C-alpha cells in the first residue's frame, strides 16, 4: 500500500510539474511575442479618391463598430457573460455581406470611421476584412491601425479565441495630409496586458483652403476595465482636441467611446429598445469647454448588451458611439441607423456638419 501511494504521489507531482512547465513556457512565449507599438506611428494609405483637398464646408461622417462581422443579433459573447467565442461561419459571412451593403449604401459619407476590423483572427475565420472593405469602398482612401495583436488568446479554455490581429479603419473621400496611429498612454498591468487590446486612435489631418486643417480622430476606448482606463483615454483625447482647436484647426472625434455621452437620457430612447446607462456612468457635462458639442442621436441606441442573443424590448441597449466636434463646426443633423443590431452589436451613427469660417 505504501508503494502504491508513493507511485501515485510521484505521478501527481509529475502532472503538476508538467502543467506548470507548460504554463511557464506559454507565458514566456506570450511575453516574447507581445505587441509593443510605438507611441506614434505613421500609417500607410491604401485605396484611391478623386478628391485631394477639401473644398466643401459641409461634410458627412459615419462611425460604426462592426463587431468584426461576428456580433450580430443571433450571437452572445463570453467576455460579457455569454458562452460564444464566434458564430457559425455562415452567420459570419452573412454579417460581413450586410456590413458591406450598409457601408456601400452610406458611401456618400465623406469620412467613415470603423472599429473592430479583423485582419487575421480565428474568431472571424482568418478572413482579411481590411481587403474586403477597401474593395467595397473604391472611391475612398483607407488606413488601418492595429489595436489587438495577440498570437494566442487562451480564453475561454473550452474554446480559446486564439490568434487575433484586429484594429480600426478610417476611410475618406479626401487624401489625408498625414495619418497616424497614436497609442493611449495607460494599459492593463502585467500579465493581463499580454492578452488584451493595446488601445489607440487614428489621427488624420486634411488640408483646408483657408490654410487650417480638419483634424479627425477615430477612437475605440477600453471596455473591460472599471473605468479608470476610459477616464484616462478621454482625458488624452480632450487635451489633443483643445490643443488643435487653439491652433485654429477644426476637430472631430468619433468612434466607440465605451461610455455614455454627456446628456444621455435613456427616457429619450423611442425606438422600443430597453435603454439603460453604462455602469460607469456618463462623461461629465462640464468635461469640455463651452462651445464644444457632443453629437449623438438620443432616440436610438448604438450598442446592445451581448450576454444573450438580441431580443427587442428585452435586451438592454445604450449609447456609447458618438462624436465630439469643436466650436467652429456647426451640426446640421445626426441620425443612428436602426439596424436592430442585425449584423453587429452596434448601430452606425451618421452626422452632417458645416465648418464655419
């Protein structure tokens, strides 16, 4: 009997030692392959457009988190309390086709700011969505900025997310003077940062006839923190916005902020969705100086919860996708397309603005 327990103990020790060795080697591999972007990086422009400079003072902009064409109405997501890592391939293909059609139908927009575009990821069947979308919008310049580059995401353990290479894309009918990927300064602490997004925004400059610049930022702020990263990120965006406006430039920031805009009131939502506020609350009303405008459509949510599949009037929904525009820009209109989250867990927002001389 003593010999049996000795052998059993040795086997147990061997199993534990093997498991620890594998875990150590995987952690070492993740550290060696960790994505470490520079604070600022110039982006390569692809695609083409007939317009080189902005001559019209009236412009249309669209922002949409496409959910990497895998977060449509039928899906849920494990990070948010669901069980799914990805939908069936046939659903992914349907979502992507519909996203293409929606973007094409709104291709009259001068600027299209997209978030969660996969370039090479297991969760979206390794399809290069950047190439698909560039072909979808042949009349636009396009830039892509990586914000998620992990060789292997090990969760959930039963069906790991695996390889992820994803980011933001900005399309413009006008040729940008410069396009940069700008890293947010704060991040998750080690070891969480090894498997999470390295948040950033795209900053583009467009030359205007009056000698100033139109500065457009495409942002996708943190989601799975207790709010401290988001507060830091919006503070960095505020600093850049005010600095550029003080130079005389026109500033527009759009994207998925993962926080409610100032003035968001769930009671104003009128499309039948179950509107709620985010747990961390809204951006303070006095966050920006007088004259700056937070632009969103108060009647229609832009984001739904993904712990379950979408059900009208039952699934909580909120507004976290919006624009911030400088005082020298007049708002003409803003409207969220009520797609009922059919192809993404976000609805697109389209605004029309006028730059004031």
